[in-house]
C-alpha cells in the first residue's frame, strides 16, 4: 500500500523537472503498472492518497475505535484456535490448582487452558478483552464529539445512524464475548439476559425457550452465542465500519471553524504522506497502550469465578461497564413494578430497564439529527463544526443525556460504593433514584447557563478586546482600562457561528379564515424552536464592532493595523 | 568481600545499610511481638482463668452485656455463645465495641493478649456451654483440598463475601468483610458462631474437613500471586471499569492529544 502511495504521490511532490527514476522505482512502477492494467486501481488509490483531512485530536477518537477493533479481531482469531464453545462436561486437570478436579464445561476449561496452558494465552485474552473495552469506549467518546460539535447535521445523518447502530452492536458483541467462558460471572450475565427476554409481555417465555433451546441454561446457548460473537456480529460490525468510512470519504471530513476554513473547503493535510505516517503511528500507540494495559492489569479473572452453576451467585456480579447502565437501571427500578393483571404477570421492573430502555435510548440517539433538523427547519449542508457553547440547547440536551446515563451507570456499582464509602446501599439507591429524574434537569440548566455565559464572554471579547490591566489617565482626569484588540485569527473563532432565531408562528389560517392543515405541527415546531433558540447570544456583527470602537471604550486601542485586524475578522461573521 | 569493601564509601552504601537494618529490626519485631503470636491448640482452662476472665469481663464488657453476662438493652446475653465467639470477637478487635454502629468492625491493634482473651473465653464458657476454640488441625487449613474449598466457598460464602473474598455490601450499611489475610482460627470461629449478619455453619452443615478446605482455599488466595497482573482488588467488572475510565482512557486520550498537537 505504501509503495503504491509513493509512486502515486511523486508527481505532486515534484515541482521542477522530474529526475529519472531509479532502477528500483522503475521495478516497483512496473509491478504496480501490471496491477493497474488489470484492476484500474491507480486512479481511486491516487484519489484516496491525495484526500485531505483536517487535523484535531478529537478527530482521532474514531481512529482509536477502529484500531482497537482491529486488535480485537486479530487477538480474537488467536483465541478461536483454542476455545471450545461447548457445554460438554469435563473434569479440570490443568495447571491452576485452585480448580483442580472440579467439574466444568468444556468452554470454561478451554478458557482456563488458554489462560494457563497456552503460551501467551492469558496476555492475548486480556488484550482481546481490554481492546474490546477501548473499542466501545472510543465509539462512545467519538459519538460524544460528533454530537457536541454538530457533525451529525446534513449531509452526515446516515453516518450518525450507522454509528449509533455500531455502538449498540459493539455492546452486544462485548456481552456475547464475556458470556462465552461459562464462568460464574458470565453465567449470571446470561441469566439476567434470560430475565430480560422473559420480561417481554406474552411472548417472553416462548422467546426465552427459543433462544436457549429449552429451559435455562441448557447446552445450546454457548455455541449460539459463539457463532454470534465470532461470525454474525463481527461481520455486521466490519461491514458497517466500512460503510461508515466510505461515507466519511464521500461527505468529506468536517472541520472546526477557523481562518480560511469555510463550508466549501477542507483545510488539512493529504493522506500521503502526512496522515499515512500519523495514523499509522497512532495505530501502534493504540496497540501499545492496549498491550501495556493488558500486560499489567487483569481483566475478567475467570479462574477466580469458578464454573457456572445456576444455583450460585457471587457478590460484585456486574456486567462489563458498557452494559452497566442497563444493570443500573434494574437496580434503580422499584420491585413493585412487577404485578399480576388478568392472570398475566407483568415484570415492568425488568422490562423498563432492558427491553424498553435499550431501544428507547438508542432510538432517541439515532433519531436526534432528524429531530433537531425538524426543529430548526435547516436544509443546508454543514461542513463546519459548531463549538459546543454556540449551540447551548443542544449541548445542554447532550449533558442531560450523559447525566441520565451516568446515574444509571453509577447505580450498577451501588454495592461497591456502599462498601468503599461506608454508606448504606439503600440510601445510595434512593439518592440515585431521585437523581435519575432530577440530575438531567439540573445538568440541562447548568450546562445551558455555562454555554450562554461563555458566549457572552466571547461577545465581550470580540467587541471590546482583551483587558490589558493598563489603567490610563486622560488629560481631563478620566481613568479607564485600556483594552487590547484581539488578532483576527482569534476573532474569527469568536464570531463565525450561526445563532438561529426562534421560528415565528404564522397565524395558522389564511386570509379567508381557513385553517392550515399543518397549523398544529407548525405550532409544535414553533414551541420547540423557542425551547432551542429563545435564549440566544447573537454573534458580533461588523457594525457592532464599529459601534463599540466609537463608544469611547476602545477607541484608544483601535489604531492603524488593529482596525484592519478587527474589520477582516468581523467580516467573516456575515457569511 | 574485597568488592564489598571497595564499595563501602559508595553513596548507595548508606541506603543499603539502612534497608538491611530496618528489615532486620522490623523482622525481629514481627517475630517477637506479642500481638502476632498465634496460640496453638485449645487452651487449658482453670478456675483461676475463669476468675481472671470475670475481672476482665467486668472491666471491659459488662457495660453492655450486663454484670453477669445476662445481656442488656445494648448488648446480647453471652450465655451459650461459647469460647469461639469470644475468641473471634475480641481476637479480631471487634469487641469491646468502640462505638455503637451498624456493625462491629475489625480493628487493629487488638487490645488484649491471647492469655486475656482465653481467660475471658473461659469465663463466658462458664456461663453456659457453646462452641469451643477450634482444633488447630482444621483451623490452620493445613492439608486441605484447595479446589474443594473453593467450590464450598462459592456455594456458601461468595454471595456476600465475593468470589475472591474481597467483601461485599449488605443492606443498610452492613457488609460482609473482606477475608484477605485472616487467621484460619478466626475464619473457623466465624463459621461456627455466625457473627453479626453471618449465618451459622455448624458442624453438621459443613463438617470440620469442609471448613478446613475453605480456610485452605482462602489462604491459597492470600499466597497465590494473581497470574494476570494487578488484580484491581478483585471487585469484578466494576473495579475494571473504574481503572479503565480513570487511568486507561485518560492515557489513551493523552496520546491522542499529544499526537494531535504534533504539527503534521
């Protein structure tokens, strides 16, 4: 790949007359030419190699996700060479004396063998598990970046939906993975999953029998989860990741606003050689951090849990952190939500935290771009990112959602919080139950106020410049603090954003008094628009800057070159 | 010897000497300290012991348990709790209770030496028969079947004490304490007497061999180095997630920010 790239990028790099290619380059060129004659790949590869990407650390979160996925795939292949997905009954005779002679399933025994008797097996197992953790975390953080910068807006809604599905699939893939070893913890997790399925009204128990091929636990669930974990879900994951990347190329990468960056261009560096080196190096950094973590820190010590037995459970039975929010929801839901009606038992205490929570949470997430687009009525393409403060309501909604998630997440660890902080688990649960409803509201208000304050500060800075701390006495005895104007690069960042006004509600009926069929929907949209945009800090206009400079505050500082600096900066605000 | 003499003025020599000195003194203290001395076997009880135990009892326990150990509003009757109970509660520093709370906690240091504890145990036994001090043969866990002990532990203990004996939460601030580095005798006594929220595992429920195996398993966990690196306290996935989000993810983000800052 990289040699191809060298060959392709040579004409661009050279400005002057081209030197004669070396014999080695000729040879490589010949081989590549052979391939190009048969595939016609030179053109698309050249296009990709010259593709320009903008630079920012937050754009690398998606890369972390992709690289972690690659690491998980590679190590997963290694594990399949030894793992036996079977509930078959065997006696353990391996090297871990803590389980010597204990009866267990082949799945658990082979996991122990990978950990203790396969060379490097434990390290690979831990790399596999940690890389999966990094994958899911990076997908989540990447999604946060996309959300708070508004990168999901047209034309990238499809990619947002794909990303949402990827996040859900990643969680499912992780669950299927840690359920495979058939240790006490994973069996408990599968038991909880069975409860989720059974809580579906009417069809629940039939569905559970279908999934487990009979009563829990049966012998079918491990092979079935295995095929889902190593074939079905990974295939969909890889396919969707590919589609995700193609769409990034097609729609181009977004960029943060800045001098010279517009909705029509992409300012950055080409893939070859800059990003090929940077991203290639970053792969090894990611792999290195995962390997280091795996070498130093145990994850899922299956040998400690012992084989699964449906009659047993251990304290600290929790899912991996990415399923924690669902476990937390179960811990928060009060028991009286399970009741019988008309001869049927309705387990809302389970159903609300699982078969309702998961579709609703991921559904809302996937639908958000469309909801926001409906409210704003914005049909334009957006390639420039928003600074989170410049979209206060969206940022506040995001923080409220994260707060809601965090409350459920923390609730999953309520027992450990109780011991470690010397508190009562009952009190913690009660507090979190209240916070589940109150927390998001507080987070919404606080975040929105912080965003608005930051915007006001930006406005102040754009209008009056930076406080210099220099007190000036005028001949007529007045004192004022001199403000220094900010340079145009900073200015650009402060004034280049949209602040839509709330939509005005039209009367809803025409001149003859006939009601518009869309009146109701328009009314609703106007209400939402007010919710989003009634608190708005408009960006500074060139006129306002000029006025500020004449009102006596800043006139002393606006001389010569400074005027030009401010003028050109604020000019950009108008576009 | 010559090499050693040549390096005697090396800057590190002083530090090395200090380390050797500290280890020697600390080791001697650990060996000779009266607190660490484990008493083997069931103690011989005499009338003098009972008398001395009564004196200790009146001075330290009677406020709550009553002058004759009959119990008061603040403390239960001690008739029939047995020597095992006294040895466990006092020997782990849970009694005398420093302050009323949801649960008596293990405290260090223990305020009584083993002789005094035995005297109090003799007095309490004189109030009514109960479980005695366990036989060292079983309580030491020596020769126990580790794997069988692990199985018994998972069946009977793990739901509260966690799979690795890291402890766990109970309702309203009560908890199952961690079982790391606990003397076998105290584990045995806890099983026989069922202190606080713990159920009693009597000799018909778990025979002495089973108890020995459990102790052997716990001592195996104490000694066994975790094969996969740092165990993060063996608190299950919550511990993993805690480490992951507080250390591993910041490191990863730090790497991204660092590389992002590098001019391309």
